[in-house]
C-alpha cells in the first residue's frame, strides 16, 4: 500500500505569515526520504496555501511523484497540462469551505468529466476522481474513463464511536470492493489520522492513502522539543561571544 503525503498545510503555515518558510519543497523531500510514495498538493482556486510556484518547483524534482488535486475547471486543466504531474485528482471545490467537503457528484456531470479525463490522459496524466463511497458515483466514475477513484473517508473519520463508525467503515469497504470489481483502482483519503488509519489501511482493495493534516499536525510535536532547544542554543551562543 502506498502513502501520498499531502503537504498543503506546510504552505498554510508559510502563508499565515507571508514568509518563505516552511518550504513545501523541503517538506516533500523529507516526506520522500521518510517513506512517502508520492506528494499531494491541492492548488486551490483561491491559492490559500499551495501556490503555482510550489507546483513548478515540485515538478522539477527528478522522480518525485506528484499528485495534483484540483477542481475540474478550464483554468486548472491548463495548469495541469503545463505542470504535467503523474496524477491528477479531481475534487469539488467551494471557496468558503475549510477543506474539501464531500466527493464529486460525478453522476451529475459524466459528460463534462469524461472530457476532462480524456484531456488529462492524453497529456499522460493518470486521473482520479474523489468521490463518496457510493455505488452510484462509482458507476458514473467508471463511465468517465478515469483509472482511479479516491474514496472520501471524511464521514468515517468524523463518525462517533460505535455503530455509526462501523457503518461508515463498511461503506468504504463495500465501495473499495465494488471499485475493484468494476476495474477501478481504489485510493482513499481525508481525515485519516494516527488513530483511525489502521482500519482503512487494512482494506485489501485499496492501493493508496492520501494523508495530510494529521501528519503535519503530528510533526509539530515530533519536532517541537528540538526546535525550542535549537533556538535557545543560538541565543546562549550569541551571549558567549
Ligand atoms: N484527499 C483529498 C482528495 C483531499 O482533498 C484531501 C484534503 O486536501 C486529502 C486527501 C487529505 O486530507 P487530510 O488533510 O484530512 O489528511
């Protein structure tokens, strides 16, 4: 099973202060060195975190597999064809949302998405559609010619403990099995973290998970002690001179 690390929130931290750090490219290289199989970035219409230049710099790294998440708009289609990531994941996008809320309604736009998939594929890009774990959407995704579906695990991640969680997990399991049965490659993501990832990672029909927020959040505490020590060391060293 492959891990795609989403580094959007490295850029969120940078954009919060308008600095040049932390650099998403540096994060991508560390992620790769630490076992990430690909790097995911969502180039949003409002450019709230990842910027065009980030995608350009990431695309220039040899053998770094990039998964570009984007809305299926004409503007983003041109960007994808310019940057040529290995993968594109088409997602719904609303300006006011905090994060991607729900999957694409593929069934309502089969013709349009078929055209977008074909354009991306003719540029050599593998296309994934981010959808809710739902048979209707899987059948529609199959019609578009996309090779991959990324199953939205947000409802599973947000479900309280007990039956609700079990039900949401079962929806993902059923969707992953159905995707495999109709010849779609199954990926999953959204809201996965250190306490819920095991149940999803255990689903044999899934080939890749895309995880971002929890990894960036965890890294604060994995690295905080060292960051404080280094700042204090520099201060004390300056006083000794
Ligand atoms: N997959 C898709 C399609 C997404 O839109 C996102 C969030 O940008 C993720 C995965 C990663 O979600 P999270 O940051 O909650 O791990």
